[in-house]
C-alpha cells in the first residue's frame, strides 16, 4: 500500500510518499494552500492512503483511526488542549482531503503512544474536579517518534528491553519504554513541561507563573508567549541552535557554557528519572535533530550517567552516520543513535488502521 504521509508544521506541510516497501518515492515541503499543494501532488503517483500526524488525541484516541466527519469533529473539540498545534493538523487534513477526497485517510496521534502510562505517572496531584472536568493528566507528546525509536531498537538489539528514548530537537522529550510500551515521559498536559528546549522553558515552578501574573501584572497570554517562544536555550544563550551554542562554548562564551550546563543538567536528571520508572536501564537511544547530530550533547550526557552503566565510545560518537551504536567498551547499558522516522511510524499505523476497518 502506497501511503502519503502528511506532517503539518508551523507554516508548511511536510509530505512524503512511501511505497509499499517503505521506500521514499517523493518528498516535499509545501505551503498548505490548495494551489501550492495541488501543483506538487499533480506530479506524484496517487496514493492508496493518506496518513496524517495529529498532535493531540486526548483520552479517546489511543491508536490510529480512519478519518470521517465524526472523527474530524472530535479532533476539533480537542483544540483547547493543543491550541498551538491542533489547528495546523486540521488545516493539513482539510487541504489534502480537498485534493484527494476519495483516498482513505488515517489520523496518527503523538499522544497515543503514551496512553499506556500508568496512573501513578499520568496523574497530577490537583483537585479531582479539575482532573474530571478538564481531563487534566500527563498526555505526553512526540509519541510517533518515540514509538518508532522503540521499534527500531527492538530490531537492532532485541525486544523486551528497558529503553529510554531521547527525542531531542527544537522540542525535546524523554520516554521510558518497557517492552515497547510507554510507562513515563517528560512532557505533560502540554508540550511545555520537561526538558529545556530551543525556545520553551521546560518545567518551571508553577508558583513562578502565579507570581508573575500577580506581582508583575503579566497576562496569561504574555506569560505563555514568554515560556513558549522566548525561553529555553534562546533565553540562556541568545539562540536556540545548539550548533551555534556549541561553537560559542568552545570559544569560552559564558552564556553558551551556562546554556549547555543547564541543558545537560535537565537532560541527565530526566534520563535518570525515566530509568527509575523502568527499574533500570538496558538501552539509551538518541533521536531527533539534536539527538542525531550533536556529539557534544551525547558525550556530556554520558559523562554524567556512568552510575546507570552508560558509557560512549569517543570515536563512534563523533562519527555517527544513520542508525549507529556508540556504546563504550566497559558500558553496562548500550547506547544508540536512531534516525527519526515519524513517517514510517505513520505509514505503519495507517496500514494497520485500514486493515482493521
């Protein structure tokens, strides 16, 4: 089955056409306007199915689902839980549907992989009324990436392992995976919780938010904008690009050095927390743009994770090409770099959903 994978970003649709054997036939980034999208797809083979990345599935959608009018309305109803991301997913869904109305489409959710997280990890200690009325819980995100990473590690090593998957990019999250199932993750009710990211703060004291609103008279919108778009590495070093920060740190720039220290501190603490949720660590895997390309981040993390048996080989770590093992000679836990392939996970979920429908 040939699958057109649609990943809606902030200003474009990332399109990838996968053949039945998962070979990439075509790939493009295009603006979601029908004319622009139509010009691209007019030259592509017609897919047998379309798979859409949708950020939020709430508590209802725990696996990929074939799209129809009722499912689409349910996705609209979930917009309040992901106001920055859900409208973009819906816009991409609608744009492609207008051009390919007779091709079956499937929604694949970033939150679905984390619906297996146990109550102890998913529940916030806030009033029951809030939890019941507003469906407040740890949802987790980047699930498509973490799910693919888990499947790929099982192929490279073996299934049934205790894996911490590190999706490190502009957005970043960790997931504790036991026997292929998510049991804890660092992102929470929103993608703002957890690690330091390119422009997002990651976890901060909720009292800080209240203090800023009460004492500085900042509006919720102003606080949200600052935490989402003006924080993280950008606030610490003036840029969210770790390549630039790494280069500046080599030259001794104090802001860059602080940014790397803060980033590493939160990353290492998160990995240790995920390992605790698993009761130990068999495999540590880095994926995403930073996870795949930053030897510095991998090295700095490994240097502080020796107590978990992590050690990386310096030569392997510096010369990664595609999926690669970088485990050091005396390590008790194995370390891998895995190329992020959300498109493969979406295609896999699309085929399964249509086979079951």
